[in-house]
């Protein structure tokens, strides 16, 4: 796999931890720093979640204690990733800025009982937060220990505030978006149910104590709240680059969250320097769901930025669970290298004595004694030090892309009676195709896709604007291969169902019309009810030149689904049909320009998509992936270097085509590589 040019930052690999010096005494700082140095840590993350330790009152600053912390880490040769702590807001900020308080949908103010209970879009809150940020940046931008700034902690996590102040900002946001009330009425279909508006002053936040408004207004409300978070992130980024030009920065934001989250792919180029994440795959890798979601989020954050990932937080324990099996943390750290990671910082250093995470277990126990996880992270530091002399961080140029759009989340949330399979679950199913085939992919925004890809999967992409559709049309017309799954292109950018052939705006590209659908379950499943699914076997036609000639079968796949659509073929042909009925299309294919567009009648399904990708790869000359035993993740880092990671608790034997050297074990290899449970290795030939 070709890698992009590595620039700006020395391409080292970094290990370290998150540390909260405001919890401990100066005497303890010395002991902790000595332990970090002994473990081989190069980076420590400081400053997060402690605004009032620097500014205990309005304009009262007490940085002197932290000066000593910075100096101590510099003396030890450990670089500081300094988080700009703007959340949680101190109690005194809430007193001065009542508009930043969280209000429930019924308009009642909620006391800030826990972290993240502030509305970051509130102008008064932003005044104090950005004032503090400027002072912090100026004080430490030239400190010799400083490596980079963090754009606050977990922006996008927290709560939506339905305050009167938010309502007024929402009205202004709508004015800017639509220009006049007639355009808003049209977009929101207010003629339906007699909800016409005569002015923007009649607009309310479309959620209250007892009900949620229309799907159109709900989508705009979620966009508004997301834009508030994104806008604040951009302001902070601009402040950092203004006050400390040339200094690196990153963020462990939570764009994928639903309260409120934000549209990361729309705005990442406006605030991201190095992509960052809190990597929380859970401590049991046999829990496939947790691991796949963590890796999917990482893939989303990488976007099309062509920069390595910083795992600003890297899970060491869990709520109420001390540790995973021995070797799991190291396995995760090596696995992250396959996903373009450059830095892992343990969350957390020492288990906290108080607060909401007092039983989230770190590298050190509550009494300050180092645990086996400390030793394991020291092993990670040693491995990373060795591997940085090779082709890491790994920065491939993927041939495949997955279309992702944050706006599908509120579309699905509102319409759960129709979209019964959650959007992010469908994204995970599509992502798993590339994970298990050991292929790289990028997550792309159809509004601004910029990479050159051969293969594009569009899973459950309910919303489809004309701008998105044009990107898909151009991609296929220019020779690309697109695969779209059911539930896609149902509504336009206003969340209004298309009154034209579906998939909306793209019926000509895929050469079909959606003519209906079937479900396994008519009624909406209850909260604890298991959704019934139906097993299907579909078979590929021997030739698609004549879709009636389907007697000879080249391949088939079995999968289960709860929702499938019926297709009316226009210019498309049957690519695969249901077993026993050669005329019933399960997957269609349409030639459009120089490329091909495939449509699966079933909702996004891993087994179906994995089979389909394999067939298309063989026909079109795409890379099928790297063939290794199940549970092993592999990446060809360079032409002579291959990384193997065993994610399972059983030993794995990997056949080698050439002799080579196991870099981490320092052994010569001939025919095979033997990986112990949760082990990994870089093989160089």
C-alpha cells in the first residue's frame, strides 16, 4: 500500500498517559514523574477538566502551581500535551452566565450537577472560556515542555439545552439559512397539519416536555445544536493558531454522540490539525461490537485528512472492571498502528479517588501502587520505540471509501418507526467488510469527497441532497464502482420524502425504481423485543449481459435481514437473485458512464456486502485484501514490512511467502509466524 508523504512533525511514535496533578501533592508529582520516565513515556496529557484550579474566581488566576508541574516534566524530558480546560465550566461561570445552564425540553433550568452541563454555544460562556484560553495559551506557548495544545475535552458530549436563549439563536440561525419565512415554510412543509409560520418569531425549538415537532424542523434543530459545538471548536482553533502559530493541536471531541454531537466531516478541515480520539474498545476484545464501534469512530476521525491519529485517551480499565486479560492493552496499541495511529496516552494514570470515575481503573491503583497494566504500557512504549524506526505511522492511500453523514443520525432517530436498524449499526456493518479483509478505507462526506477512490459504499444513507448526488454521479461516471444499500436516498436535505423515483436524485445512476418493501415484523418492536429476521440465499447470475440467463450459478451467499426492498429495473440488470426465483432481484447493477452502480435490496448487512465486495473485486481487479487466519489484523506497511496483530485469545499460525525477520522478537523467520494470544509482530523481509 502506497503511503502519503510524511511532513511537518518528526514521524516518531509516542506513548504516555493522562495525568491530573491537581488531585495530588507536589511530593507525589515527583514519584509519578519518575515512574513515567521509568516506563519510557515521552508524552503526558495535562490540564483537562480543571478550569477552576487555574481560575478559581472571575479573573483570579493561580497558575504558579502549574508552572512547577510543567517545569518538572521538562526536567524529566517528558513532553506535555496541554489541554485547554474549558469544560466543565466552574460554578462561578454558571453564576455569571445563567444562559449557559442546561434547560430541559419543558424549559426548566437544570443545576450543573455533573461535568458537561453547559451550553458551549452561549455567548456569555464563550466570553469567559475564550478569555481563559487566551491567557493559558500565552502563558505556556513557549514553555520548552510544550508539545501541543488540546482543544478542550470531549466537545460534543453532554446535553442539549432547550433554553429561551437557545431558542432565539435558533431563530437567527434559521434566518441566515433560509432568508425569509416563505422558504422556511416550504422546507418544513408547514402546510401539513396547519403549522404555517408568518414570522421567525413564531418559531420554537421543536421539542418540549410532551412532544417532538416535524421531521423537517427536528433535523434543522439538531443541525443548529451541532453547528454551535462545531463553531465553538473553530473559534478555539483560531485562537490557538493566532496566539501560538505553528504549535500543533488536536482534540478528543465526541462528534459521533447524539447529545449533541456535531457534523465532523463537514467541518473537520476547519479545526483539525492532528485527528484525535478517546479510544475505548472495552477491555474484552471478544466483544466484537465494542471493538468495531471504537475502530469505526477512529476511521471516521481520520476522514480524508491524511494525518496520523492521536489516541489522546486510551482505555486501561473500565467502570467496575479492573483490567482485561494480560496482553490486551498491548494488542490494542499494536492494532491502533494498523489504523494510522501515532500516539497512545493511557486513560488514566492513577485510579481516581473521587468523582464520577472513581472506579475507572488506571495504570496505578488507588493507593498509588503500579499495576500489571503499568508494566504492559511500559512494554508498549518499548515496542513503539523500536517500531518508529520502520514505516510508522502508517499513512496509506485507500482505494475504498465509506460514505458517512452525521445528519442521518437525527433522520433515523426521528423516524425509528421506519428506519428500524440504527444508522451507526449499518455503518459498522459496512466498515467490517474492510476490517476483516485487512483493507484500508476512508470515511467520506458526499458533499465534499476529495480523494481518488475506486470503490464507494453508501450504507443506509437516508438523506440525499442534490450536492451529494452530484458527487456520486460524477464518481460513477468517471469509472468508479458504487454500492448503495436499502434505506438510502429516501429524503432530501430538508428531510422531505422524494416525490420522484427512489433512490432520490440517483434513480438514473442505479437504473432502478424502489417499488415497495417488505419487513419480517409489521409492528414496531418493543424496547426489549428481539427483532425477527429472515434468512435469504441469493445467487449470482452467471452473466449479467442477459439477466434471464441465470441457470448457471457462480457464487451464492446466505444472510439474514429484517427489511428488504423490491426493485423495478429500468436500465439496471439483475446481478444476484433470490434462491428459487431467477426473476427476483436481490442485487442490481447498472452501467453509468465509465463506472457501475450496484444496489442491494436488503438493508446494510455485513455478510451480503462482504460477499458482494469479493465478487466485484475479482471482476474489476480490486484488491481482495490480505488473507490471514480469522482474528488476525494485517497491514502491508511498506513493500517489505507487514504488521500482524492477533486480536484473539488463541494462538495463530501465519504462513509466510518469504523468509523474514520478526522485528519485536528479534528472530529470523522462514515459513511461518507464530503469534501468541493478543500478540503482534512486524515482519521485515
